[in-house]
């Protein structure tokens, strides 16, 4: 709760209505119990100087800077750190008793995202020559990469490359007419331009993509840009823009607060709001499919029932998959099905009871949206599945004891993975639905 001692953090840009930074940082402030508030400020180009002076006079602790001000803000600051000075762009400002110091965490965010995916970035092709591109080019070149910058306006790319060359870095620049030639050399291609933001455009023709080349797009609206979609189709390793956003935000948080953030809390808030999905988990008989269908209808979301999709794709029932191919084969199909839907948005997912047993599945589920555990007892699961012959586990005579053992093993996993649980055993579908609706509003 804000009070007279609350410290203010913000973001300024020409249009920050889409920004997820307030959501990400607010989650981290709450988790760390820090008395900070993060606000977004739309700023007109002619008002940048007045805005910065106003924030300074208000005693703001710091702020993020986004397009189109990452370079324009530099003359208004008192000091730059080494990275911001070298790349000529600022995305984070810290105020120390009214003295404004500019930093750039975009490069850190991009490098961290690439390392996270363990991709080869020894030959880095960057598309764009603005503030984000300059920070990313500097960061990758500092890590030893050979960097090529291409831009629609060739002169901007060449000027940026020349500036970085003066620092002893291996950077070249050119126009988009060199795209085909440079794509053949690149181990990673990074779209640091705004092309693809809220559009179906791409700077890279699909025929130039190579599955041996990794692809990063700094844009995350939509989460799956055309470039990301086409790169995935041909088998490229893909890094989506929200990963860079997340990693740069953790560094900015440290600069403002002097503390390391809870990255899991930031990540969870990011994906809940970016994807707006609901993932239902729980033991068999807990009502995931029924509740999922009703939730999708009421909230006008898509519905994905993973077990039903697996059966449709395999051309056989889950029981037949278990009996003919074994549980390991089913779990592999389940994991692949889940991964296919990683970038889905505005969807309700009804999952299989055992999907949470795999660590990688749990990682993906945690990033897919709000995770709800429909919790019922083993006895309730037994009663609800009497006569059900579609589930392999229920064919055995001691099915109740098996269900008790299964729930005992899975309960701690369900608890750790969910954002909240609904005690669904004694409630009607309508009561479960009402509680879910109320709890989601609170998140």
C-alpha cells in the first residue's frame, strides 16, 4: 500500500500503454516488501525536457526510457555509465538526490536471453540501428562476437558500427540489401527494429531463414511475431522478446533498489499478463475438462484439452497408447503437445493429471499463465471415476489405494506449481467457477 514514504519509479515513452514493466516491477516490489510504486507516463516528443525536469523535481527514484527517447534523453542527464556512454542509448535512469545517471540494461537483457537458450552468438546479425540495436550490438561485441548491423537507412548502421569500432570492437554496418549475404554468415539473427511490433510484417523473407541459425526478436507484441512464427516453422532456435524484457528488468530493479529481485515473481507476473491463459492441473476426476470448457465459454477464451488433443493426433485413445506403446511414449507425446502451445494466448488449458511429473513440463506450465489446482481427495477421485474404463490406472482392482498413492506423490508438486488451489471436492461446478473468477480478479 502506498503512503507518504513510497518511492516512485516510472517509465517514459511516446506510447507506453502496452508496457508490461509496471506489472513486472510491481510484482517484485510486493514480493520483496519494498515501498515502491511503478507508473507509466506517455510523453510527447516536444515535452521530453519538461517531463524529465518534472520527474526530477518530484523526487522520483528512477525511471525506464523507451522509444523514441533512448538517445534523445542523453543531453538531459548529468552522467552516463560506461555501457550507456559506449552505445549512446539509455533505457534506465537512477536519481541520486536529483542527480540523474543513465544506464542501459537492454544489452544485458539480450545477452542473458541468448545464454539462457545456450545458442551460438559468435557471429551476430542485428537488424535495426536505434537505441535497442546499439545496446545489443555493444553487449554482444563485448562478449567477443563478430557483429554486423543492417538497417533500412544504411548510413545509420554504418555510423553506429564506426562508433563501436572506435572502441576496438568487431562491428560492421550496412543496408538491408546485404541481408542475404550476411544471413549465411550469422549464427544468430536479432531483430532489434520495431518491424513486427503489433503487425504481421517481417524484415527477413522466410526463404532466407536457416534452421542452424538462432533467431531473437526483441518485439513481444504479439508474443509470436511473424518472424518468430516462420523461424519456428523451419526449426530455428527461437528467443522471444519477453525474455530480454525480463532480464533487463532484473538489472534495472537492482540499480534502483540495491537489492536482487525475486525473478520468479517477475516472470510469473509477466506471463500471466502477456498470455492471459488459465492452466488447470489436478488429479483425474477433479473436473479439469468440465471446468475448462465452462471457463472458456464464459470468458470467451480458446480451450485446449491436452489429453483430447493427444488422442486426436495419435489416432488412438490414451488407454491404447499406454497398452500398445507404454507410458514413456505417452509422456513424450504429452510433453510435445504442451510445448506446441507454449506461445498460445487467451486460452484455457485442461491438463492430464500426470503432466506435472516432468520438470521441463512444470517449467513450461509455470510460464503459460495462471495455474489453478483443482484439489480433490483420493476418495473423491475414486468415487468420481467409478466405471471409467478409459484411464489405464483405474483398471486394477486396488484402484482406490493406487489413487491414494498417486495423490500422495503428486500433491506437493501441485501445491508448489499452482498460483492458487480450489477445494473442488465438495463444490458444484458453479461454485468452483465463481471462486476461480473471484481469485483471478485478485491476481
